[in-house]
């Protein structure tokens, strides 16, 4: 079936470090891919998305590229800030009869000053 | 826009009591989703509606859970009777269209339920 696998956390980084959070997926067809972020005590917010192979989603310095050949959608940021501390969820989405988002387990990022 | 509005934000109840969670989706959104988040199981889709009609309730855990959407601006998730294992954060979310073509799903801030 369709699924998303994320790297386990927590990921602990110092401010201004480079961030990578790995995400791979298993799917038939051509899903859309998403990264959502959840700050403490809040709901999930869309961070970025990509709808087809080779698309790059970007927002707030974060980037992820839809790689069909490696079935991956890794999240990257060149220089993290303390305010980026949150849980990051990779997700894939289908329309039609299976109109739902399938989430990964989430990766906790802790950025230290 | 006010976003997806959920109530209550926090609820503590005793085992066996009925719990009702409420959601107001973003105006004009045709899809409404109920998710549950726990440490053990992560984010699970419980049920979703399209134009007020339940489309997929395969994620609803058991008969103790029920969801309704009487109109386009209101939905409820009810647990009766509640059990300690129902303790979780319940999120309501809505979208203008479904998840096809990358349509964004907007989440509420969640209802934090504790059953003691």
C-alpha cells in the first residue's frame, strides 16, 4: 500500500547548521508530496509541496525536491534557527477515491542557540 | 480568514462519559477531515466528508466513535462511551478540494482530550 517513511528523531542541531530530514515514499501512480510543520501546542501547517516529479517546493528557506527515481522528498534548509524547532511531517496525497493525506511519523527538530 | 476552528481546545473527562468535539471548517471548503494524533500511532485519518457527505470512515476505530456534518459549516466527532485509550489530540482539517493536484489541507489547532 501507500506509505511514507521518515528518519527518526529527534534531530538536534546548533543554530545556523545545515538541516536534512529524509523522507521516502511507497506509492502507485503519481501522488503529490507535502511537508507539514507542527509547532508546540499547535496544529499542522503546510510548509511546502510538490505535485510532480522534479518539482521543487520551497518556503521560509526550506526546500524539497520530488525525486521519482529514488521515491524521495527530503527536506533541507541551509541555516536553521531556534524558531525552526518543531515536528516536521512528510505526507503524500491522492485524489479520487482515496482522497486523503498519508503522513509519516514525524521528526522532531530541536535547534539550540 | 479565521481558519479552522475547533472546540474545546482541552477536555478532561472520566471514563464512560460522552465526549463531543466540534469543528467549523474554513468557509467555502468542500472537504472536511478528522485526524487523531497519538505518540504511539502518529497521525491517523478517522473520517472525511465531501460536501457534508461522509466518504471514507475506514479509520474510525470502533462503534464508540461517530461523526456528523449537518451543514457546510459545522461537524462533530462524538465518542460514547469514552475510554482512557481515546486520550489523544483530535484535529479537524478542511480543504477547498481534495488532496489531488497538491491541494492544501488546513488544520485546526486541535482538541486535546484526556480520559481518566
